[in-house]
C-alpha cells in the first residue's frame, strides 16, 4: 500500500509539472526541441527561486507565473510554534472571560432576587427570582395585597393601599364553595392586570414558570379560604381556553404557607372535575415541575385505586378506567406500571394485578389524613366558549 501511494504521488507531480510547462511556454517558439529545452530551463529557474519551501509541501510552480514569487509563497499557511502559542493564549483568555461573565450574571440575578414577600399576615421567603420591575427587585421585602395582588415597596404604601383596595375576593365568578373553601374562575382577558400579578407571584415559587404577561388565552382558577375579612388567596391553577392537546391544566401553585393541607390534590381533582363536565379526557401540560410531578403521581395513584375498589366485576379495561376518571390512557398505564400492577399473564396478555389487602391499607392511610375532597354537587359552572375575536 505504501509503495502504491508513492507511485501515484509521483505521477501526480509529473502531471502537475507537465501542466506548468504548458502554461509557461513562451509565444513564438521555434521547433519542438527548442520549446522543450526552454521549458526545462524556465522550470528550473523557478525551482531555484522557491528553495525555502519544505519538500513535503506541494511546489507552487503552477501559480508563480500568475501571482509572482512573493504572492505564490505558501509556507505562511503552515502553523508554527508561535501560532500555536497564540491560539492557546486566546483560548485561555476566552475561558476566563466566559467565567467572569457568568459570575457577573449570577451576582446580578442574586441581587435582583427578592428575599421575602409580605402577604397578608404572613412573611414568606421566596425560592426563585421573578421579573418584577428593577426598582422593586432591589427591595429585600416586597409587599403584596392578598386580594388584588398589587405589589408595593414599603409597609406604609401597603397600609395606604388597604384603605382603598376595592377587592375582597378574586375578580371573577365564584363557581365552587365548600365550607370555607371557594374557587373563582378568572378570565385572563377581562382581568389582565390581576392575572399578570398572579403569574409574577407564582414565579417566585416555580422554577419553570415562563408565562408572565401573555395571560389573555388562559383561564385562572383561584382557590381561597373565606373568613370575615374576605377571601384569602391559597393557590391556583390555569388552563388554556382552547387547547389542541386536551390539556386541562397549564400551571399549578399552592403557597408554601398552605402546603401539606391537601390543597394541591384538591386543585388537581377540580381540574379533572371540569374535564368530566366537558366530557373529554384531560392531562396536565408537560413538563411538570418536581413538586407538580409528585402531586400528580399521588393523585393518579389514589384515583385509580379508589376506582378499582368500586368495581365489582372481575375484569376491567384501560378504556373503562379512562371513562370513569377522565384520565388519558398514557397516564393510567404509567400509574399502573409504577404501582407494579400491570403484568403479563401466562398467555402474554397484560392484566391488572389487584391485591385487596394492600390497596385497602394504602387508602386507609390517605383517608386518615382527612384532606378536603371535591364534591361535584357543589359546582356551579358553565363551559367557557371561545369567541371569534379571541386567541
């Protein structure tokens, strides 16, 4: 193989030399022999002028007559030791610049993160930075009205605002009430400022929250606790008015001061209650946050086990579970798989393995927590119809 490569290289060099000879032939030559000798002498003169070119590089004889000896010199295209050193120095400088830029950005983000919010009678430490105006982000504590969600810089401004705030409840229709719990439906198009303030509040506790100002295509369902002073914000979820993927929930939040009370499960259950009223299966918008994924897996597990316990017949299909729960088939299959209840029988068919004792023990533990549950009979709601002029 080595000998063959050398032979082909020789032929190629010979062809190049012959081509260069034809290009450098002077006009008006005499006999063929005179032309041949003149070509040789011309080629040799050029080879002497380019004696500094390394032997391993192709000889630039084909370009000399067109560019001249100085311009045809190709030795400058070979990287030297100085070039490699300059490249390494530039690479290290670029790395230092990128690291300094990232550090500066991190310091700026941390400086713009609000440490805590004063919300009603609570002081809540924030988890993430939110894109409030810079003049508000420079404040260590931000003061929010718990009814209209307006944000202010100082307790004096908050006190003045309370005297004239017109709201004692979310600016929407109350569609559900059970004891002290109420849920309001708020249109993002009709109450744009309130919904934008709500999204900014949610960003301080949700890492993947990206929607802040484009709230018009969404409906917001606000959960509150009622007392003599009004309807106090607990949490919310949002959903698109027109979803092409049958999403029944886009974003969900329960304030940290109201977590571990079962309110997250209640909001999820309420979103599926609306799906049942719409008579179509629903699923949350993906990807879910870490806390959202845990909440949904717990809800799906509880719902499927409760439905299986209600069924008296020996066989049940995934389609039937989907009809009873309004969950998508994918969510049902993934939940049964996580519970290790979806297995293959001896004939290779998938069956649901149901252990009555284990299911009863699991449900008894959850029911002992006495979390609030949705009562469908208390819902007063009409399906939202998107108008022609809306998104």
